C-alpha cells in the first residue's frame, strides 16, 4: 500500500504577430512566457520566442511567364523552446519514502532536490524552399540546426555522498543538424483515375557540443556508451570480439597489453574480465529515417499503402546474444549455433557449446547490429458504391473497406524489431507493434 501526490501545472502567456504583403512577403514573430511547477518558484519562469520570414517568389512579375512553376517559396526561421520533462513532479525538493524497518518505521532518501533546476533550452534554425511544378509535383526541402543547452541531466554523485546516487541538474549541450525532404507526385490525375506517390526522408547528425561539468575533456563512459565532444550522445563503448581460438573453441576478446618496450599493443584474452573496452566508432542513433506512401483511386476503388524506414545506426542485439549462449539446460538457441566450434570445425566465429560456459556470448561488438528496417505500416482497400445505387436507398455515400496495420517488418535479423529505443538497447520481453486487420462500413445519410 502506498500514498503519493503527483501534480503538474503549466502557466503560459503567448503572443503572435503575422504580416502578409501582397501575398508575397510574410513575416511572423511570437513570444511566450511559461512557468512550470516542476521548478522552484525562483526558477520557474522561462521566455521563448521565434521569428520567421518567407518570400513567395512565384508571385513576382518576372515569374509569370514560367508556366511550369506553380509555386516557389523561400523561408527561414529562428526560435527558442523549453523542456521541463524530468519524470518527477517536484524535482527541486528532497524526497523520501516511508518503509518498514525491523517492525518500526524507517525513511529512505529517494531523490536529491535541486532548487537551481530550470528549463532545458533549444535554439532552432530552419531554412528551406517549398515548390510546386507542372501541377503534378510538390515538395519541401529544409536544412535545420537544433542546439540544446542546459540539458536536464542526471549527474552521478560520488559514493561518499550516499544514496540516491544521482542528482538532476542542468548540464551538457548537444546539436542536431541535417536535411528534411518531402516530395509528392501525381502520377496520374484524371477524373476516373488518380495515382499519387509521397515520400519523405530526414538525414541528420547528433553531436555532443559540451560535456557535463567535471568530466574528462577527452570523454568518459556511461553505461555502454562513450561521451565526448564531437561524438554522438550514444556512441558505443564495449568489448571487441576477436573470434574463436581454433585450438579449443574459446571466445576471444581484445585487450591492451604492454610489451617489453613499454608500448601498448593489442592482444587477446579468453577472459572478458581482463579484456579492454574500446570506443567502437559506431553510434546507436540512426542517421536517417522516413516514409514512402501511395494512394490509388479508380472507379470507386481506393487503395492506400504507407511504409516507414530508418538506418545508419547500431543496436546491441541482446535477444540474439541470449540465443547464442554456451549452453544451459532448458534454453533455446539460434540456428546459427550450428556454426559452433567443434574439433572438426575449428575455423568459425561461434564459440564451442558447453554447459555453463559463460563467456561464449559476452556483450561485445560481435552483437552490434545495424538498426536498419523497412516496415509496411498500413494497407487500406476500399470501395465506394456508385451514387446511382445509394441514392435509391436515400444514402449520400456508402464505402466498404478493409485495413491492415503493422503487416510486415524487414530488419537485419528475423525477429529483430529496432523500433524500441534511440539508445540502441532492446527491452526485455518487448513486443513489436500489434498487427491488426479490420473491416468496416462508412455511411453518410
């Protein structure tokens, strides 16, 4: 049994100015003042603003003779925004919980309050162009930079400070920059037959621009990632797999050793506890993502297909590593275990099978897997009855349809769903998006 209070209030004042001159030149500006109950009253208020401008070039006189251009607009904007989400309703207060202790009442210190906490701030810059051509093609291309400062960050406390071991602070900075492209094409556009294709893709890079206070300027590791200025927020830091010892089937891992001249050289060990963790040079964050869709309408039949994709990053495939264990009674294996080391198959990268052999599937770059995927998000097929039929029934329109969601996913390995966490970690017992198939009737009277 427990009792707790979790309240959240946000107070804001917002203003906006818009100006349009002759449907060609546009100016916008906004200013808002927000207060969040997540922060101490002394640091509760934040100010955020934005400015933007656009020029509709296609409305200029010198563009009138260019028939194939329907629309061209240049645009740019700059603005700020705030984030107050820390997963705790009052992170500026010390927090405790009451627990039983030897038949009496005890108190645990569960959260270190920080009255200096305030808004995480982002500066956003966008510049781009919108266009329409030949009454068939529409598009939007943008370049963006998002710089985030004063990140809401859990700072590790020294062991001498006791529990809890972290404290919420405003620290670190990072930047996301890249391109967004949207394109729509009317392949066929007649009264009885319409076929459209739409696509979008975002290509971006994540960069840490400022480390947390007190951290080594050359970088530091946190969990399975290495943080350094110029790297991403989730660059993998783990053991390097060196293959299998052909003599006995041991899994081998690289280790830094000192030679007789005092130089550091790379050797191998069959004991992961003696191995060295390295900056692998791979990030968990995908470098691109997007979608592709199409719609077809012909003689009352309509068909739409929507897909999504991403790629460029790496995840730690813990599900696969669990299926490549050295051998424990009652557990499953991947079919890849047939490639294991045996005296007759010494040249392989899969260690030997042996009951209780714990080093066979040590977490390492062996199990770093590309997080690329392509998914079929939705297919909908419908048919709208002719009005000559529905009018007889005093019905304006009647459509029957079938729809399927999350029908198919292609990834690096069968059963692997990369759509779980941006840090590249897979969640235990996590299920993929549920596949659903539905049928329906839409009627307007």
